[in-house]
C-alpha cells in the first residue's frame, strides 16, 4: 500500500477558496478511488497545508488526483513557489 503526502502553501487571502477546492478534490478522490483524504494545517504556519491519502492501492489514483486538482483550480490559490509537493511512502 502507498501513502501520499502533498504539502503546499496557500495565499492567505484565498484561504476559504483553497479549503473549498481541497474539499472538492477529496470528494472526487473518494468517489473515483474510494480513498478518504485528510487536510492538515501547520500549527505555527497556517498557510502551510498538507493533504494525506493513506492505504492507496488504486493504479488510477495519481491520474484521478491530477484531474481533480485541475477541475478544482487549486493551482491559482497557491502561494510560495506555487507547487503542490507530492511525496509517496510505502506502508
């Protein structure tokens, strides 16, 4: 099984829109892949967010994630270097 950790910074003025976009992404992943994601926000740095998707076995997960990200328009809401950094760990 794989565990995905996706971290990024958001633009503070787009916090509500970013949270809605993440919810849209996670809803789509749950529907398409049966995987429930979680959203975490760093305690001392509230603009640093992390999504966690655990126990991923679906071969279509990465494709579904990319489609959901595009559909939700999350890229326009990012701060920092404007990148969602994706790390994948084997469980």
